[in-house]
């Protein structure tokens, strides 16, 4: 498919960030195509929490309602496909997809999210999203007061241990191998909780519910839930391919309006933030959409003046 009409904005990614941007731009009467391959990071979980008015909604239902509402705005359309390359420059981008579409667009908004590298602890994939999670703001309430295992290490562990204690004081820490903790840090943690540094051998579970974490030294830790530090990469290589500046954290560098270092390219959601929550992704999707819209309107206004 080749789109004859130049689109105002191609949004790559149809999670909370991309969908929120599509809603704002549809209401601003911009021609928009949302390209989404439909593999959101939270697909493993049955319920998403903490999104005002949508607490406990399934990720699938969240998307369904969002799309239904966005489809009321006729200038927005959806393409179930993967964007594989973006060429050109501000005002004249060409976006190619895996299924052979080629779309011309004035601006691009990247909202491709982050994704997990394969989980390397045997048994973890079986419980991920059921009783093993990554963010206590998302799933801590459901595991409150339960015996938990925290799989984390280093500086982040020193932050995470006090954080998780707000939901339960019945937790054990596994660093899954020798940690770079200082003696003082180790001492601080051991005063409050059990700390194991042996590598994890496997996780035992039944129907997605973790029963125990088994360490290589033979220690068995019974528990009802796990919080672990995920190993994340950007949801797509596109931001890097088109030259967006990438931070040390692996996220795209944006200004407060969602502008990347590449003119005409905006970014929002997990890929452009360090706060991985749907409502935050939706919020900065909305901000970036308004910024793109302002830029498009200002450019069109300027062109009109040139012709007077
Ligand atoms: C287990 C788990 C539980 C979570 N629970 C909660 C919760 O309870 N509450 C909460 O607020 N947050 C939760 N989160 C975090 C939440 O999922 C993210 O913050 C949110 O999904 C980020 O939205 P996004 O739009 O940036 O990215 P995503 O939702 O990941 O969407 C990105 C989309 O872009 C698509 N995409 C990527 N590359 C391309 C491409 N080249 N072409 C086309 N499409 C592409 C992907 O397939 C995907 O559909 C959870 C996360 C996990 C992992």
C-alpha cells in the first residue's frame, strides 16, 4: 500500500502513549496513522492498576475502549503492522512497514515502549505477570502483607528494599549471585531482612503462583510473590536507526514537550521516560501530541503568510 496523501503524523506504537497522542491529534483534526504491531510490555498481566477510572482493567480492554473512542475521529486510522524503517527528514518522512506499506508523513511520534530481554531464571517466565512483578505501584497492593522474594542487587536494591517495605515487612532478598554491595550496605540490609547471595537455581510454582525460590546452595525460600529487576531494551531499533540521542539508561532523550534530537521526531511513553506506568505514558503522549500539533499549525500558518 502506498498512501497518496501525505499524513500529518505517523505514530509508531499503540500503547497508552501512542493511543493518548492519537486521541489528542484526532481531536485537533490532524491526519494520523497509528502503526502498531500489538505487543505491549504488560501483555503478560491480566490486570493493570493505578490508572484513574481504569483501576484493575485488563490491558486488552484498555486498548479496545481507547481505540473505540479514537475511531470516532475520522482523521485517525490504525494499521496493524510493524514499522521497519523511517527515512527522510522533517516535513518529508517515509515510513516503511513489514507488510509492504509506505507512508509519507510530515512528523513522526515514536511510542514503541520498552520490552524485556528473555528472563534467564528458570521458572520466572511461568510466574511473570501472575505472581512475579516489577513495579510495586502497579502490583504491590495485591501482594500486601504477603511473604515475598525480592530479586535485585546493587544501588537499586538499596532503594528498592525500603520501598517494598511499605507494602510488606515479610520479604527476603536474593541478589542472584555475588553483589557489589559494600559491607555497610550488607549490614544495613541484614539488620532488617534475610539476604541471600547464592545464585537462584529455579522457581517452583503452580498455575502461575510462586511457591518457593530454590537457590544453588540448596536454600529453599517459601513465598507467595516476587518483585524482580527487569532487564529492558527499547521496543524497537527505530529511534537509534534514525539518529535519536539515547541516554545511558537506554531511553530516548526528549525535552519536556517530547521532542527528540531529530527535528520533526517526537517520542513518548516508556521509551522516553524513567517512570514506567500507563498513566504517565498516556500523559506524556498527550503532551507530545500537543507539541506536534502546535508545530504543524505554526508551519501551516507561516506558509499561509508567505503566500499573502
Ligand atoms: C508485568 C507488568 C505489569 C504492569 N502493570 C502495570 C500496572 O498495573 N499499571 C501501570 O500503570 N503500568 C503497568 N505496567 C507498565 C505499563 O505496561 C507501561 O508503562 C505502559 O504499557 C507503557 O506504555 P507505552 O505506550 O509506552 O508502551 P507499550 O504499552 O509497551 O506499547 C508500545 C507498543 O508499540 C508497539 N511497537 C513497538 N515497536 C513497533 C514497531 N516498530 N512498529 C509498530 N509497533 C511497534 C508494541 O508492539 C506495543 O504495542 C506494567 C508493566 C509490566 C511489564
